[in-house]
C-alpha cells in the first residue's frame, strides 16, 4: 500500500474534521461573492467539501486511489489524476487543506501554471496555505492516536522552511501488528513567492485561526485570471 493510500486509511485517526469544516465554511462564504457555473476541487480528499456544493457543476481530482474510491462511493464526480492531466476548463479551481504546502518551489510554479491553463478568463483560484506560525508553532510537535484499526504516532519538526512529519502506524491484523513508516514533507511559501510564480492577480487574502487563538495558522488566497 502506497503512502497516499495509507494516509487515507489513517485520516480518521488524525481527526481535525471539525477544524476543516470551519475551513469549508470560509471557502463557501467567499464563493458566495463569485458568479460561476463550474468548479474543480484539486486534491479533493474524501470529498466532504464537494458535498457542500449544490448550485454548480462541481468535480474533483485526487492522486490517491483510496480517496477517489471514497468519493465515488458518495456518487461524486471525482477522478484519479493530477492537475497536469486535466484538459477541461473551469470558472473556479480550489485547492483546500494544505495542497500547495506539499509542493516545493518548482512544483508550486508548475501547479500554478496548470491552474492558469484550466481556468476560464475571469475565473478564480482559491487555496489555503499554512502560515509560518502555523508551521513553527502549531504543527511542530508530536501526536498519538489509537482506535480499533491500530496505533498511530506522528512526529513533526519544522526546519528551514520545511515541515518534516514522520508517521508510524501499527495496523492491527489477526494475530499481530503490521508496522508502516513514512515521511511527509511540507513547504512554507510566503506571499511574495506565490505571486512571483504566477500571472494570476491577487484579489484578497483571509487570515484564519483553525488550530490557534493567538495568531493565524492558515491564510486563504483568492487569485483571478484576468
């Protein structure tokens, strides 16, 4: 089982569903100010955000086969592909819950180029990224979780604009535990870097406190293809 499908399996153990529901509300509030007919959610995960969209033609893509299967069980229009493989055009593209933080600087430029390609003229790109505070003060640390499926430990360390998260999952089998270990790296991107990497124009940003009451740990960006 690859790491993406493993993550889909342990996602309920990580939780954060309540926090991400709050994030979806923020997106829906911003979308209410935009006129659009079609939307693509990139990295749609389990499809929960897509399920909130009723007034448009909404599709999703994800590179995890496991996540796509979950979405298709919900009768959502979701495909297993990367954004580079998309050949349709949309009025709105979204990338929710750290999607761009998983990209290094070259990957960020390539991703934004693909967004420009698939957006209709006048279309909008909405995404969120972790702030420096979100990485260095909120995400950095250790968490453990256990349920009927097994035991999970996540150790995260922020160093030189990268967050290294080491996952160890002991999966329950009939008479023993099967150990899975993998690492995920996320990258910090500041606003100047993002805007230098695209010809999309900044419309607004929204600071969000999902996991902290002290400072914003996420920022939502709204860019437009003009």
